[in-house]
C-alpha cells in the first residue's frame, strides 16, 4: 500500500502540528512575547514589502540558515509566506530540526497587508553593489539588510585631517551612503605625512574638496557633502541634526566640548578620537540614561602648559590610522546596531609599547551637560585650547 501523500495531506498535517496566529494577534505581541519573525518567501516576493523586523530566509535555504538567525531551538519563532501555506510546511521542517516554539502567520503577507498593518519596503542592492560589498553580505550581522542600512545612513566627520582621513576612507569603502565633512582649512604639504585623504597635487585645495575627490574615486555610491566652514556654537545644532552619527576628529578642546554638547542636546552618538605624538585614544558617547558624555570624562581642559599644540609636539604619521580606523569601526557598529560600542570605556593606545589598555568611566551626576540637571541650550564659551591627548 502506497504511503504517498498529496499536497492537501501535507498541509493538513502541518496545520495540525503548527499553531497559527492571526495578523491582529501578532501585531499585539510585545516584549518577550514578540517572536523572531522569519519570512520564507523568495527574495523577489519580498520586494513588494516585508513585515517590520522580519528576517528573510527563502524556504529553499531555511535549513541552512535558520541556526544563524535563531541559534536557540526553544526561542519563539513566527514564520510567514505570501498566503500562509509555505510557512506551515516550513514549520514542520523546523520542528524536525528540533525547534519547539513555532507558529505560522495565518493568511501570510496578503492577510497582513489586507488588515492595513505596516509594511517595510526593502532597499535592494544592485548587482554591482552585491559584488562590491560581497564580504559584508556574507556576515550574518550585516547581510543585504545591513548593507542597505549603511547605504541609507548619514555620518558627519568633524575634520578631514589625521583622524578624519582614515575614518572617511573606511566608512566610504564600507558603503556609508552619505558622508558630511566639516573643515575650513586647505591642504598643506605638512599634512601629507598623516592625512591620507589628500595628495601632493591637491596642496592648496580646500580639504573638503580634496576629500570629496578621494572618496568619489574610491566609491561612487557615496554622496560627499562639503561643509567648508568652521564649527561654531551658531551652526552646530543645525548641522548635526541632519546626521545619524557624529565622528569627532577635531584637534582642540573647545571644538570637542562643542561637539559633545550639541550631541547631548540632539541625542546623537558621538565617536571620539584624539592623538598626541605616539599616543591615541578612542571612545564613544551615546546620550541618554546612565551613559556618560565627554564632560564626564574630561570636566575641563588641562592648562596650556600641560597640553602643547600639535605643531609644537608632533605626531607619528601612522598613529591617526589606528585611531581613525577604530572610529570607523565604532561608527559602523552603531549604524548596524551590532556589538558593544566603547560607551563608558576609554581605549588608550601606546604606539611605542604597541599596547592597548582600557579605562572605564561613568556618568557624573553633576555634569553640566548630561547630569541630573542637564543643560537645555549650548553653553556660552567654546574657546579653543590645545590639541594634545589629555590622558597619558
């Protein structure tokens, strides 16, 4: 006697094994009840829209990729397809793999959309972009969705100098789609020992223009927005409001305090770096809650005699490359929402000893920027001070 089963038999058996949840019921789930949402449709079907927060794993790849997306076999999962049938069959497959907390979205994407519930239209990469960013696409924490997020992101670099140069190049190479650059200086021959965005033939050119030429030559996906101006109290808030992350490569304390305060007021992440001779440091400030800010770490600048200028003290040419790349990594993590940023941790680098060490710091309740009685407007004075690293 034949044990063959028809399609109807398989669907009936799957429906008996895999509980279904209606779109309205799923939309009401929050917190711990909010399961991982897996779209098992083909990628071309997803072009019409995805449920918010869904991970797309086509049915044919489900067995190969599900354990990367959901490692814990007892984690709650809701599967959906276009009409609600393939997700039931996919649920049976996952149950055979040992997954125990499975549900299928009744009626699938069609029922969700008919109910007037929100839909996300994904940004799809071109074939050329898939080739360019192929090593990113292989990383589960990035993938096509993360790369699309990078292409839509906006990052503002304070300075196109020693730190801004490597940070800009690596952010552009990674496909951050919109890079703003603030700098009112021109390229000087003395810059070329460390500022790798620029070149000999561009000496005398505005640094923002030189940076734009270099970045566009590296990656045409990237829009470079020149802000050929000095960052001051009167323009900081308006300028920062247009960007997702601020990367501070400034070389004086006045600008660093201004960057910090504007980021605190606007609740913008601030990726900080600084360099001095053979020493560098990096940290990240994410305003809100118990997170500290730059003023918590450095309540006031050191006296001038303890912080000689960059021109007086010098800097090893390769050192900004280390710190600027660290800033670019921190920025990419923030944009992708992965990993642990350097919040409350100051990373110190000693090039002579080739050694990193970490110093932890906390929010200061009396901080005038982010403390228990935070500022409501930018402070009056952001006078420039020397550019040395304040912690050795």
